[in-house]
């Protein structure tokens, strides 16, 4: 990939994700690497959720996942 493409990609990522710390970049890079591999459905969803935690509004996706989990809980004892 050319340097120009790297700069453009980096700018797009900075708009979508809050990448303030070195760890944020490491997390995003590892998530992208894992997404390129064959993952189970649950692991793919987990990686997607982890990436949302790097977004400015990380609470909404987290709340949506928790609501889905809540719907699937059998509340009978």
C-alpha cells in the first residue's frame, strides 16, 4: 500500500474511532487482523463489539448488545 493510501486510511480511521492512546491503535490493528481470519460467529461478534468500544459513542452499541442478551435470558426458575 502506498504512503498516500496509508495516510487516507489513517484519516478515515481517526474520524470513526477515538485513537488517543497507543493501545487504541494496537486494539484496532488486532481486531482488523482477526476479522481477516476465519472466526466463529460468536468471536466475530465479539471482535465487532470490541471495535465499537473505540468509537466516540461506544455506549450505544454496548447497550444494544446487552438488550439482546437480556431478551434471550430464560427468566423462569
